[in-house]
C-alpha cells in the first residue's frame, strides 16, 4: 500500500490490523508473527479504524465455553467491529468441521466441497452460519474481501483444546470396523498459515492441514489401544455423551460422528501461497496427547467435581455413622 510522504516521496503505508484474539497460545503466536511483518501495524482493540480484522475468537471452541458464549454471538460481535472500524477485509479462523463427517465425501476434501456440518454438533453449524454471513457481507461491495481458514484438528504441547483432545480420544475405537483416517495440525503451522493468508491478501476459503493423514489403525496404535469391547455405535454415542456430561471428556455430544467417517482435507491451495507444514501428523498427535484429558477440564468443572466428591464422602460418612448407631441400638435392645 503506497502513499506520499511530506517530502513528496512515495512511501510504504502500513496497513492497520486489528486482531480479535482469545488469550490463547495460538493468539500469542499469531500476534508475534504479524508484529514482525513489514507493512503491517497491529493496533489495539480500542482503535478507531483498521484496514483488516483478523478474528481468532469465533472458531475458539474452548474460549467460547469459558465465556459462555457461542460462535453465533461472536460472529455478530465481529460484524459490529467491522462496521465500527470501517475494515474492508476480514480474515477469520473457522474449522474443517463445517464439511461434516460423511461416508460419501471425497478423500481428501477440497475447498470446493459443499459445507454439510453434522446436524447434532451445534458448534460446527454455527461456524458455517458465520461463514455465510461474512460471504454475504463481502458480496455487498467490490472493495471488500474475506479469507476463511478451515484448519483440521489442531494440537500442540500444552496447547491442545478440549475439542482436539476429544477428537483424538474418539479415534481408534471401532474394533472390527475400518478405522477412518485422521489429520492433526500443529499449532505453529496454523499460526504460520494465518500469517501467509494475511500477507498474501488471499480472498476466499482455504484449508489448513499437514501433508497427508494417518490411517485409522495407526491412530489406534499410537493411542496404545490393542483391543476394546465391540459395542453398537448407538451404545457408544450414549456412553460418550454421559461421560462428557460428567467429566467434560472425552467426547462431547454431536462430535461422535466425526470419529466414524473421514473428513481429511487437502492443503494444495495454501501451499500455493508459499506455506508448508513443518510438523507431521504423527509428531503433532504424539505431542498433543502427552497430557491426560483432565488437564483440559475447566476450573469451574473441577470445582463442581471436587464439591461432588466432598458431598459423596460426607454422605458416606453420615450413612456409616447412622448404620453403626442403628446396629448399636439393635444390639442393646437384644440384651
């Protein structure tokens, strides 16, 4: 972007970039990368104008849960911010979950695939709806542009979301059936992808994924699952839903179908921008699953479980005391 200096010389004018971040590891790495880019000026949320908004909040599943918000609400907030600062370009982080898990889908999925999110998984449906709103806004003026990134399951050491952990934990369970392939993207590669899209001024949808994918049986081996009790799919869905409701892990309702069919994506379009993955599927999977699932439980849920444990202990103690007292009285009556 060129402008004229006071001396009359042509000078580079920095584009103002407003980042709607979610206080996550990814947000910090994206901010660091964009701060280091020539021609870009990262401005604060209180700025009055910006050329570009990079949104990392709409697709932040865990952040939405912490704020008790939704992708729909954050999508509306994004559009309000676009109007407030007069931005003409938006880069939004979505998810490849919007493609949905369908047995008849191509392998791998390209950006031309029809968006068909799982009907029972609200988060994926809301992301697809926000994408539609942004596309409608873009078509309102020839000066507007929108780039939507659709990353696959993203993980990293100490940076794996509960959603990513749930998908990883749900893999390798279909004993006797053909396991669907899976992909695992490293968080550093996702941050680099955001930078590549911002710098290239790309307009459209782009998948973000490592090269290739991991066969289902290999995922099971990496998880250390040599055997399991085979049960019907509907039974597994109910067990996962109950387990999630009790302990927030590993499979939330509506996400189960994503472990039953392949929804791996192609990364050719992103690689044409000069981006390339630096970490393989297997390396990311191993790194991202080193911590146990309970690390991702929210503080509120941990408190609830702790209080429930204390209540159960008190109930057992009271019950034991009553039983002892009753037995003592009965023995005294028989003397």
